[in-house]
C-alpha cells in the first residue's frame, strides 16, 4: 500500500510528478505494454510504450484535486502527432488516482470546453494546450478514462 494523502507535507510537486510517471507506466504495463524511458526529458515526452500496433508517446501531468487547469507548452506537445497522448492523473486525498488518457489530436477540434488552446499573442507567455478541469467539464473528461481508451486501442 502507498500513501493516499496527496497534500502531505514534504510531497513536493517534483516528488508527486515522479510518483505519477511511475504510476502511469505501471498502469500501461498491466495492459501488456512494454515501457521505454530515456535518461533525459527534453522534448516533452516522459516515456514511450509499445503495444500490439506500435509505439505510443506519453506526457504525464498530475494535479491535486481542486486544481482547475493543467497545461502543456505548444512547442513540446504536437497535436498532429497521432501517437502522442497526455496521461492526466488527478489526486484526491484518501483515494487512488484517477487516470485519463487524452490523444493530443483531440485538441484539434477546438470545439471543446475541456481541451483548450491559448496562443497568448503579443504576451510574454508561450502558447499552450490546456485541460480545463472545472466541474462543468467533468462529464466530457470521463470519455478519456484510461481503461476506456486502452480498451478501445486493444480492441481495434
């Protein structure tokens, strides 16, 4: 068993991120995928997994409950790459993590209130793709539950 107190003092964002990357790898391995990691994370890809139809690339983001937004910098998140996925892990105290697997290409529809893009033209911030985790978007988020997406991938 492991700690389920995600707001525990001493559990820094870096430690939480490391835990969630390992957690994501274990979840994918439990579906029979082979996991590959690199020593350096400089292109926004946290790890690669091989399934029955080839390789998938993953970026992992973790948030504690009550966080309403998470983002990926555009320069490291290519929404035209059909093999790229965001694994989003939401941590609620006293519960096991909720995991979602969102294809990067899902941001291309631009009709979502959940999946957003901010260009920040004329501003200091760099362009980013984001996930708006407000309560009104929870129903849309449910379609990306990890087990639902993996079932779809493995059934094709």
